[in-house]
């Protein structure tokens, strides 16, 4: 995907494009939008899950998981947890604060 992700507000007809930049400059491999529509989770090439505010693009927090090559991120439907999977088949489920 690259070191940044572009977020468009489809309710605004595509206006209001926002570039969410990964501060590590590593590629963002997978993304997931929180059910509230306000937080974007991104997996970076350095085994980090980064959470961004989709309105401002500000980095909210990061978690580093040494479970191998991270490939997939998803929020649970209620938005209270996040799931991360590695290429090696390891899965983490953690609470979103």
C-alpha cells in the first residue's frame, strides 16, 4: 500500500481527502476502519499496529507485536477489540482503549 493511506469522506461526495501518514515511513499493509468511523487501524511493515484519527490524521497510539510478519487487522463488530493475524497463522485479540 505504501507509507500513507488516503481517507475520503464519501458522505461529502469524495471531498475532504486526508492523508494518514505512517510515522515509521514503512509500508502500510492492511487497514481496518473502526465501526464508529473515527479510527483507522493500519499494519506497518515493522510489525506494528498503528491507530489514527481519521478526521485529523493524527497518530493516536501504536502496539508492537513480535509474532511474525503481520498481515491482517480487523475490529470486532462492537469496536471493543481488535484482531491481528500473522503470516505464520498466529492470532492476537486485544482490547481497544
